[in-house]
C-alpha cells in the first residue's frame, strides 16, 4: 500500500484551475496541502501544447478569457503575464463558399428575447423557442440554437430556458470582450502551481482517487497509483472533481465513492449536465483564408457556417499564424466524439471547404492537427457544464460544504462565471476561504 506523507491539514482532489487556486490560497494562509491528481500533469481541462518550433502555445482545452474576469486578471498579474484582446470580426457563410460579414445578430436576438414574457416554469430551451415561433424569426431561432450548442456546449432539448435567458439577459460571456493570456493558459497554471510552498504543499500526480472516507474533522482519501492502492489523511478536503465524475453512479468505473454518502448532492447533480465539445487545432502551411478575395478576410477572427459539421472556425488574430481552430459543441460534438483523429478531421476539412470553397486541397496544405478527446477522457468526460431544466439553484447547492470537513469547487459550482476558467478559480478561492473561516 502506497502512503504519501500521512498527515496534512487539507487534501485537495484535482489539480485543475479550481484545485490549484484553492491550494495556493490555503498555502498562503499557513495550511499544509496535499493535491491528488489522476493525470500525469496539472491543469485539467487546460491543456496547452507547444510543438517544436511553434512560436505560440496551442490550446486544446480552454483558450479565451470571457469578459474581464477578476480572478483571471489577478492571476495574470501575479504571473507577470498580460491579456491580449482577441479579434472579434465575424463572417458567416450563408451558402457554401459565399462569405458575408455577420451583422450583430446577438443584439437583435437579445432585444427579441427581452420582448417575450419570461417563462414562469422552467422548460427546455428548444421548447421555449418552439412556443415563441410567432414572435421570433427563423433567423433568430436558428442563431439562438447555434449559440446554445456552440457556446454553451448544450443540447437545446435539455438546457434550461430560464438559465439561458438569464445568461443572455445580463452581461453574458457570449458577447463580453474576449482575451487570451499572452503566454497561454498552461503557463498560468504553471505559475499557480509554482506559487505553492514546497515545504508545505505537494502535488501527487497519477493518483486516481476512488474513495473519500470522512467524518467531522477527518478525511481519508483513497487512490490508486500505477495499480497500487494508497491513501492520505487530513482534517479537511476540497473536492474539485469535474461534474461528470461526481455524477458517475457509485461503483461505476472511474467513480469516487463518498463514505458516508452525500445524499443532499444527488438532486443538484442530476440537474446539471456536462456539455461535449470537439475542438481541432489545424496548422496549415500558409494562411490561405487571408489570401482569398484579394485579402478581404485577412482580419477576420471567426467564421460561422451554420449546419456544417464544424459550424465555427477561428484564427489566432491578433497574432498572425497559419492556424485555424475548428469547433463544434452540443449534440453535434456528441455525435462526433469518441472517434479517431481521421474521423473527426474529415468533417472538419469538409467544413473548411464549405466555408472557403472547394477548389483547394486543404488536406495537402495541412501540416499538423492537434486535439484532445475530452469526452472519452475519464477525468473530464466532457468539456464543461450547463444547467438542465430546474437547474437554477443546483450550482449553489453543490458548492455547499459538509460538516466543515468536505468543501467543493470547480467550474460547475460557480454562479457568476460557470463553465469557464474564471468560474473554476472563483470557486477554488471561495472554498479555501470558507475552510479557513470555519
Ligand atoms: C475544449 C474546451 C475548450 C474550453 N474553452 C474555454 C475557454 O475558451 N475559456 C474558458 O474560460 N473555459 C474554457 N473551457 C472550460 C475550462 O477549461 C474549464 O471550465 C476549467 O478549466 C475547469 O477547471 P476545474 O478546475 O473546475 O476542472 P478541471 O480542470 O477538470 O480539474 C479537475 C481535475 O480533477 C482531476 N480528476 C478527475 N478525476 C479524478 C480522480 N478520480 N482523482 C484525482 N483527480 C481527478 C482531473 O484530472 C483534473 O485535473 C474549455 C474546456 C474545454 C474542454
């Protein structure tokens, strides 16, 4: 039986943004912390790769900063890094090969939606659109569906209409100013991990946690490492497991057994869903899109082709590089997920041809493709959370601590910036503060 150094003040399960933020805060406040992480790396759903010779990191997970997230900007400041404005010019492709500058459909959609009475009882977003067919044009309905699927990674037939309308009614991430960390999200996580005091904290990689045994004031976390069982003991624990891992039925492969069980978490867990995303980073020999139509599209950041297998592409602007990112979320991504690279690349290149015309041999121009299958990965089982029908209070309920002993964090638990790195950092810090106050 492997035992890591037996006694810590706090065990943090998961070394993603939430876990690292929690550990850093606890460490600054004098607590000894053991972070147990299943993967052989930190960062969780942040995965920056830097192929040999590449001038910039490629993000296979989180990439953008949506809005001026205070937690991310503070982390950037501490890391000595900057946020770079991401370009926003959008083109859509109403017919294959024909591009049109996108008028601001988001504002139009918001206005139309605001003119409709809010539903009193929650219902699936698709049903809400159907009920309001007469008041919402087909263009607005199609745009709203694309946004729910593509941005929220949600299935409109399951997503909460009330929560989507709330998201778009306020300062929504979907139309907030967007940035990227200059050195990439991976560097931000490295800096966060680097801020941990090695005398008091340890990050144990390749420790797949399978049990959390607890009573007030004591937690024993069981894990396997290279096939060997191990355990760590502490007075308290912060659990930052992704929603989808928390949702696994007890004793299912990859599940984490809480003993005693946490019955109050079951209803909120059933009200949130994990959305799928397929994101491919396509590195070409040259930026062919910038050369089309006498360079007319050289300053375009996003290309949208509704109905294509990959309806969204973006460039690296303001940085100029021959790199296009293909993105699909929601039901489309669920259909594409869990396949080999060639099987996802084929529809991605078909979508490229739909947008940029069929005359070029895009496969020949493609030098490399990078992606991560977040759906099949047992430590994420999806990309990020969204709220199902009746899921309004679920995030808050899941974030509630138990007996001042178990604390919870992770993007799915944040009400302000859920589904994002900002949300994950917020909850990690909040859980650590709550623990320290007890
Ligand atoms: C393709 C993609 C694109 C995205 N784009 C953006 C974006 O542009 N902007 C943005 O803000 N957000 C984006 N996100 C979402 C963002 O990445 C997440 O919201 C955030 O990183 C979640 O952090 P977390 O700490 O809550 O969870 P995680 O990062 O998932 O951390 C949880 C950790 O727990 C570990 N773990 C899981 N099971 C176990 C176990 N049994 N034992 C031990 N450890 C375990 C995991 O390995 C992981 O390291 C994207 C996500 C994906 C997948």
